[in-house]
């Protein structure tokens, strides 16, 4: 099982980024996918998750209305679109496969003016 995140970078407050997580080594379309993040000096926290077929989505309170999780099962990829980014969104964002307790290496998102 392998997941590889990409799409992080430096963005100004109010800007947008879309993260991607490419999965392999398991039947992607059959499993829930989740995004977490970890800010400097803080514990890793849940951001959002999406059901296997993509019809059910959950969000942390801070993500509701600003972040959108989606998936393309034909491409074995899950996305996290982040809008109206704030300074406090600065973190390493991780893709996680709960069924296999598998983490990616993370992608850095830095929100700074």
C-alpha cells in the first residue's frame, strides 16, 4: 500500500491550493480515504474524509465551507481543494488509508504574506 501526496506550496492568505494523493497497492475504489494535517509543534489532526464511492464526505469544523475533498476512482487519486487559506492552515498535509493504517510522506502547505 502506498500513497503519495503532492500539490503543496507557498500561498498568500486568501489563496487556494489543491492537494492530490495518488494511491497504489490496494483496490482504491473500495476504501475510505482521509486527509490529516500537522502544524509545527501540534498534534496531527483530522481534516476530511470521503467514502469509497465518494458520496459521503466529512470535514473538521475548521475545514467546512473552505475545503472540499473529492476522489477519482479511475485515477486512484483523492484530492483536497483548499480555498480562503489562512495563516493557521500552515501544516504538513497527509493522506491516510484507515483500512491499512497507511500514511503518505506528506506535502507542506505554507500560508504566508
